[in-house]
C-alpha cells in the first residue's frame, strides 16, 4: 500500500511538472510574439516619422553639417602642418 501511494504521488508530481513546463513554454512563446509585434510596430513608426536632430533648435545636425565640420578640421590641420613646415 505505501508503494502505491508513493507511485501515485510521484506520477502526480511528474504530471504537474510537465504541465508547468508546457505552460511556461506557452507563456514564453506568447510573450516573445508580443515583443516581436511591438518591435515591428516601432520599426514601422520609425520608417514613417521624419527624424530631425537639431542643436538647441539653432541648426540641423545632418550629413551636410558633419561633412562641413570634417572639412574645416582637415583644412585647419593642413594649415597647421604648413605653418610648422615654414616655422612661422
């Protein structure tokens, strides 16, 4: 009799663990689906919204501005190298 109770209890525990594993897997899949759906919505929104970066609304920061800054830095470096070469 005690062995039968032990086997029945063990079987119930095994079934509960198996049910818990299936339930947690289902919850994981559903939450993963929700996260993917929200990421897709955010990506669509980012595609359709015009994104503009400004420096305190004084001027736009875009590729033209970045290229201008890089060209000024390169020109200044060239002038410094030439000045050192001439020893002014």
